[in-house]
């Protein structure tokens, strides 16, 4: 399969950020998640008047992909005005659902940084720590 360039994912994440519902923070974020098959799922942050119920762009992109039957992922792009990196909760969910993938961070001014999810969440808790039924 042809590799998709980070710039293509950036455009999807940028577009997603335009749909952000962020009246409380005024901080729009968009995310674009590339599946192993080459499809792209978008997410934006959606805030709630009960602030703690707000959901980040990254987790909404992951939910969009998972609900459409995707389980394997190749890369995640995040677009914001000034280069948001994933919050702690998102780092956990990215690790749980996507494993060790590249994460591309874009700003509106065209700055670009690249990380790996493994490096963003050192010493992770994950399903390898959970006791499986077969171990009991
Ligand atoms: N936010 C994201 O959607 N992704 C990030 O990587 C950082 C933060 C959202 C959460 C909240 O709606 C707003 O940005 C300000 O924190």
C-alpha cells in the first residue's frame, strides 16, 4: 500500500478542527487517524457545559475509526493553532488502541513535530498487566 504523507493527514486534521465545538476554551483541535487499510478518520474536540465531559479530538478520531470496524492504525495527525500534543488521557487511549505509531503535530503556521506514542507514554499501564481468564 502506498504510504500517505503527513501533509495529507494534516489537511484532514485541519479540516476536522474547523468543526470543533470549543466555546469554553476557544481552542479548536482536529485529529486524523490513518488505518492500516489506508482510510482516514477525523475527530475534533467537543466540549460540554459540564466541562469534565469534554472529549479531545484524538479520542473522537479513535472512536470514529473503531465504530467503523477498524482495529489497526498507522499514524495520527493533530492540528491546532500552536501545536497541541495529546493530553495524558489521550496518550493512554492512543497506546491502548493504536499501539506504537507515529504522531504528527501541526500548527497553523506550518510547524511540524513528530513523536511516537511509545515515547509519549513511558512505562504504560496496558492490557498486558491485566489478569486474563486463562491465567486464573
Ligand atoms: N484538546 C484536544 O482536543 N487535544 C489535545 O491534544 C489537547 C487539548 C482539547 C481539549 C479542550 O477541548 C481544549 O483542547 C482545551 O484544552
